[in-house]
């Protein structure tokens, strides 16, 4: 026993009394002192040892007293209400009142540390040092109004913004189990509308800002660290912030591509301090949404279907034998009661359970991320590796849809000397997809909602079929799938659609700062994109009919034509950005910031495609393993943009704000004489909260700002039509020229193009208000806007005697009106707990204001048409007599 006790003393057991009241602590200390426990802890991280006598801690505990004081704002000296004050390492604390005063009545150790925290301010730790009164002045941190927002070719303080800009930080994306950026941004920013068509991660999301763009399409410009990039290929964990520029004033420096807004994505950089290594994993599951409750009782299904058909057509769909057969199976669900040959036709009376056999209950998603970052005085670096694996919703694991994505981001910044800095970046995004070939809309995962529960899936193994002893005659069909809307034969025996994409970006940047306030930034980026795609449509044998008396029960269903389709895309793209910025802020009441820059982008797209028919065997999916017609296709295209831009910001007395933007932009998509256009914008702001007559509100109103802007931008986004100003000739082969000679190649006459083909112009008017209350805990932003899309390209009609189609002309207009509201509440409680609530609301409506539709046909656009409107029949009444019917 003595040896055991000595062992315990060597281990130095420690008993803690965290969270107990002072009297209880003293009693427990005395108790364990009597038991000779060698150490105890009153507070986390603070151990007290016994020396054989009553511990000094009781004496020090008796010396504890209350602490009070006042908390003020370091810049204004005003009292701060709602500040959280906590004794570090304990649950003791208080909240400052309306006068900034606080009091901790419980006993506080004279050597304790107080932690003062408030949302939007730097947390401070202050030693009590035996004092009973501790006053603190908190300093605001760079959040809220002082937050730096990324704008076109630069940054601005949020409080000085005059355009419509919304921001989503990394925390919004990191807190969601998402496979792509689009999923993470849904519902975060008002009027950033993201349409994700399905759960397929290979399908890119459609981004829209502030409603319908143009009858010719359009989309916001998406830039990742200043270069155009597909957001869906990016790893959400690498994103530092997403800034959405909505109106013309905010987006004007991007010119021709920014008519419908800009999405600026900034990736993470290394931060000063020790090397930060982060390894994270996310294991999540997706549950398919199936809003149909299948009828599992075949008898109930037949009776309900018959009742519905009698009401509609006056006759039942299923005869008495079906009714009797399904009833027998419902009462006794055996395999013998499930099948019967009736008048030579195989009938199934059971329940096929198609939905549960085809679709899994959940689809797993595995995500892994590793990042290494750090920074010193002259160097910073950030390296990340990401991997995601996502399966589809098919229960057959071997044939299920499979998707993998690989992401690598490497960034480094080097401060060579006081006036020269270099930055490098390498981005690699890879995707691998493997899914069943799409044969027809009637045979895919969506048909599970249309498959009747009494339709057979596989040919049964019966004792006999038409006559006793004919089992061997029908044995080759046993286990084969029936056709119709049955997806199983195409899933299990059909071809696959696969692709690999590799997207790599290299960026080299340089920053020169020769004098204070003046800097020159330039960067060059090069992209290499490769995509290898293969689609195999192999033949699948299915049982085409349940009539056993027919000669041949087998056909190929929707797979009658088998082929292999290989496609290769090889694209290159290059971007040069160079701009100079000068800041003049040495005057008390005046602030001036000017920026001028140049942007050049050019790219080349190469497309090669080969197709071959009649596979020798579906087991060898190669172009050479075919015996049918072989075809080759291909194409090349190029595109170029060039622009010069500027921005001037002027602020007077920190309350009157003016911003002027402009860009002279050129595109290769228009004729030489119409390639360039100038697109200006202006925006104004008034910080009412800074006026002397608003001094009464300084305790609760942090910011009240009115904004207004107007600008005109061009739209040259015409989809994949890179040469709309060039007349093209059609080529092909026709059997109608000389029917006995087979296919005759031909070249058709060139169409016409408009000699004045030019930009669509988008003019935007915007007014807004920003309100920040209760020391930036509550932020409210409201915007209303009108966007006019003018000179939209449209098809016009000329007399048939012309002999060819009429050229497109800039002859249609569209107006979009809308509003958006964002309300955010952020607060902090205790020492390390923060929370936030966000409400995002928006609405918009687009209307055609000019369009050449002389006949007023509803199948075309027409003046006054609301985009998205639905036409339907209006009930005029019900005929009451035979005479009214006649």
C-alpha cells in the first residue's frame, strides 16, 4: 500500500476546481490537503502545490475582490455599450451598460487577466494587477466600414464605395458541404442568381446578376485573381473572398464583357507568423429528392388507373383478368401469383419496386484538402492540394456515375527591395467524369418517376409459357430486360460517356513603388486547357414485347445505332494587365485616387472530332474497332480583346464621394470600323452620418450613406459566334440533285451580314442606401435600378426574292427594373463566440421595349412582353344547353 501511494505521488495527480464557487473551493482544498493530494488547480492552466502546510492559495483567495470600470471607443472617446468582459480562463464576466460601465461582483484574483471583446473591435487582454478599477479604450479593427473590398484593378474601403458591390467571405463557403463554388454562393448575395440544373458536378452553374440580360444571351464576367476562369473547376477552400460588381459604375473598367456585372474571386495568400499546415476532410452524403410516393400495391394501382381512365375516356385501362390477377398477388404476394400468360401475352401482376432497385438512398461525397502557408517580412507563400470524389444516385455501384476533381494552387510573393515586388501563381484544375451514355429521355434516372409499378423488368423463368414443355424454347430470354422505359438494360449493358479535363494557369506579376503613393502593377497569365471526351453508344438487346406468339421478341430498343464519338479540345489563352495608381491623401479635407491601365487578352481554340459507327464488340471502345462509316470534324477559332481604362476617386471631408470610370474597348468580334467603343460611368455618394447635424446619432449610427450611379457598357458576348460580321457559306451533301448518283457534295451561297453590326449597349441607373447601426452590428443595404439593353441583335425578314436569309441587325431593346435588400446582423458573446444572420431579398422584371414583330405573333418577342410570362386559357364558362354547344 505504501509503495502504491508513493507511485501516486510520483505521478503528481492534479485535481481541478474550475467553475466552483469560492466557499466550495476552500472546502475542497482543505479536504484534498488532508488526503495529501500533492497538487490542485483553481483555474485552467494554474496548478498549486502543497508543501505540507495549509496552501497559500486560501490566503490569496481571501484577498480577491470585485473589479469595475468603463469601456470607451479609442477614436471617439464615447462610451461603448454591450462590450463583453470576461476573467480569462473562468466563467466570470460582465457586459458594459449604456454608459460603458461594467462591474464583476464576484471575487477576482488580483493577478487575473480581463478580456474585453466586441464585434468590429480588436480584442484586448488587460492584467488586473491588484486594481479594483480597470478602464479600457477599444480600437476598431479593419472590418465593417473599414473593410477593404476588391474592385476592378484595385481595392477600396467599403465605406467609400459609391457603386453597388456585394461581398462574400471565405467563411460563407467553408461552412457548407459543397462540391462547387456555385452551390456555396446560392442565397448569399442578393440578386446573384445561380441556377444549378441538377446535381451533376460536371454541369456548370449558370450565373446571373440582376435579371434577364439579352435576347442573345449574356452572363457576368468571372475573374479569378484578375484572369477569366470557370468557377466550377475551382476549389472552394482556396477562395478568400467573392466580390460582385453589379452596376455600371462598379464594372465600367472591364468594358465590353462586364455589361451584366462582374464576379471577382480572390484566392488565399500566406499570412505572417509560423508555418500553417492545415489538413481537412469532409465526409458528406446527398439524398436524392423523390417527391412521388409509388403505389406499392398493384391492385390499388390498377383500380385507381381504371377509375381515372373511365372518367377521361369512358373505358378502363385494365381488363378483368388484370384486376383479378393483381388482387390475387396483393392478397398473397408470391412469385407464382406474379406471372401469367393470358391469350398468348405474358402478364405481370406483381410490384416491380423499380425506384428502390434503381436509386440509392444516399450518395457519398469525400473531400480532402491540404494547405501549407506562411510569410516572413519579405516572402509569403500559399500551397494547397484538393481532392473531391462524388458518386451519383444509382444503386449499381459498378455502373454508377463517378466524378473526381483535383486542384492545386501555388502562390508566392517576394519583396525584392523597397520599390520592387514579384508574385507568382500556378493553378491546376483537373476533372474526371464517368457516367452511363444518354440513350434517350425515356431511359435514364428520371424515368423512375414514370415507370408503372406493374410493368415487368426481366423475363421470368416459368415452368412453361404457351404450352407445357416449351421452356427450352423461351430459355434464351430468361433474365433479359424488357424494353420500354426500363433504364436497367441500358445502364448495365450500355455504353459510357467519359471525359478528362486539365486546366492550367501560369501567372507572373510585378509591382513597382518608386515613390510614396504611386505604384505600377503588371501581370502576364497564360492558360493551357485540354479536354479529352469519349461517348460510346453500344447496342443493347431488350425484349420488345410481352406477346409471346410473335416470331422475334428481341430488338435494340433505343440503341439501334451504335457508334463511338471522340472529341479533343485544346485551347490557349493569354492575359496582360498593367495599370498605375496614384494616391494623394496628405491634405486634411481632400482625398484623390487615380488609376489608369491597359488590358490585352487573346486566345485560340482548337477542336478535333472523330466518329465511327458499327462497333465490332462493345468490349473494345476504339475508333479502329468499328466497321461502319467514319467521319472527322474540326475547327479553329480565335478571339482578342484590347482596352484602356481609368478610374478617378475624389473624397471631400470624408463625406462627399465622386467616382468616374471609363474604358475604351475593342473586340475582334465586330468589323474593323466598329470594333472599338468608349464606355463611361459616374457615381456619387453622400455620407449623411458625417454631417454635423447627425452628431446626435453617433452613439448608435455608424454609417448612413446615399449612392447614385449611371453608366453605359457594351456587350460583345455572342456565345460561340466569334465571327458574326463574316458571311459564311454552307457545305454538305444532298441526295436530291441527282437521285441516281447518291450523295452529291455542294456549297451554298453565302448569307448576308449587316455592314453596321456593332455592340449591344447596356445603360444602368442605380440608387442605393447603406446603413450601419449599433457599432456595425447591424448593416442594411438597399438598391433600386433600371437597366436598358439597347440595340440587341435580332433576325429581320426581307422579301423572299432576296434568295437568302436576312442579316442580323441591332434593332431590339429591353428594360429590366429591380431592387435588392441585404440585412446582416453580427454579434459576439463570451470571449471566442461570434454569430451572424443574413437576409437577402431581391426582385426584378424584364420587358421588351422595341422589337420588329409586324404580325404580333406570340411565338416571337413583341413590344410589351414580360420575359418569363406564361400564357394560358381563360375559362369563359360551361355550356348549359345543347344549343350553346352547337
